[in-house]
DNA sequence: GTTTTTGCAAACCATTTGCAGGGTC
DNA sequence: GACCCTGCAAATGGTTTGCAAAAAC
């Protein structure tokens, strides 16, 4: 889970300018515990009078998603959300109650993909795996 | 890939009424070769003067998605689409060029999920796996 | 100084909803 | 005949865009 600093460095390293709105946004993202939406950030920016506008939030999230610092999630409910994460190909287990997410390794997935490719004849070049369930602390604290 | 008949039977079996608009929609869906959007169906309904309205398309797709006859897809591009498929839990390989999709079996995925659950401590209760790549015929017909 | 980035507000687009009329069982 | 379903048009909600001013390099 990147900190605000990591996010700013990502902007910088990729040749984007480090601006005040981006600093504030990075901070906002760093504070998110689970998954979040553009709207969450916009609302919080407004609530705390940070002056970061809608457009900036969306534009920055686009960049961050492209840089892999943030990843778009498609929840089982059909809703969309984002999670901050390390840049590198990986997958998530997402808590269906609190939204917290954990990165997971491929642990055997590559073999499955190769197998599917062989059987189906497809030349597979990208994939996505998303797991959903209760995280340890939500299991410990039944019902909500 | 269900035919129009299969789709109508799904409506019927689930206690929904088999109406003229639904007949036409089922036919439209049956004609789709790859993935498609609600808008594709609406446009085609209009083009062919079938008189199936927006609302009906969306409402019916909702039902069909719930029945599992149609499945929502999240493409790597971020776009959304639908595919007609057999009702049962499964996954897809989707052609990144023509959109055609093939169902695949779990072939070992269950073991991976169990493993991830063990390692992460999450109580995993749902998952989604989507694979993307070139289907055999698009491989045979390079560039497009 | 040049180029990127910003905020605002308006534009967009896909999807949803309210409702009165019509079709299905 | 009761209830479900439909089309329409208006409402919605999230995301994008045009633009002139401001900030970064």
C-alpha cells in the first residue's frame, strides 16, 4: 500500500509535475484504508477544504492507474472502486465488508493460464483475478 | 453460447413472462458473435425497427445477468460488455480482437484459491477470473 | 518563458426510474 | 381480471471536456 510519498514519487519519476493539488490528493489516497472511489476523494477534499477539484481527481487517478500505483477494481456488486497498490502485476483479495485489500502472488496461476491457453487455442496475453471474502479482522468481528 | 430459445426458456423457467419484446431481444442476443453492450442491442433494435426500447433492454439484461444466461465482462480497456453463456459458475477467455469468448473450466483454480485463503487469512467466498488474448481464428488472420 | 496543470461549469453518456397504457397468464 | 411488462421521456450519477488563469520547471 503506497504512502503519499510513494505516489508523489511515481508522478515525478514518470515526468509529471509535482503540484500542490497532487500532493494533497496523494495524501488523501495514502489515508484510505480499503478501496475507495473518485467520489470519496472528491467529497473528502471538499469536507476538508483542500480545494482539489473533481476534474483534477479524475485526471490524476487516470495517471496513477496507468502508472500502476492505483488499480481499478470491479466489485461483485457491479460497483467500481480503486485500491492503492504497489506497481507490479499482481492480484487482490478484497474484503467484502470493509474493502481492505491484500496483494497476492500468482501461486500457480501461471500454470493454469498456460493450461487454458493450450486447451482453448487462445494466445493469452493478459488476465485478471479478483478474490472476495472476509478479511481476518472482519471475521473476528461478526455481523456489522 | 445460448440460442434465442435457451434465453426464452430461462425467462420462462424463472417465472418471468415470455413477451414479444423479450422474444425479439433474445433473438438479438442470439445473433451476437462476441461480446456486446446494451447499446449495441438498442441500436440494432432501432435499426431493424424492432421497437424494443432502452428501458426494456436494460431491464431484461439485468434479469438475464441474474439468471446467469448473460455475464458482465470488464475489459482490460476499462469498458464493460456482456457475453451470452451457459448458466453455471465458470470463467471466460475473451478474444481481444473480435470479442468472441469461450468458457473455461476451473482446472486447478480451486486449489489456488484455497491456498490464497490459507495464506492471507481471508475467508474467500467469491472470485472472478478473466483471461484475454487472441482466439485461434484471429491468430490465423494477423493484423486487422 | 514555455508547457503542464488546475478549477469551474457545462457537456456527456450509460443507466435508472415514474408512470400510464397494454400484454400475458 | 390481476399482475407483469413496456415504451417514453425525464432524471440521475459518474466521468469528461473546453477554457482561461495559475503554477511548475
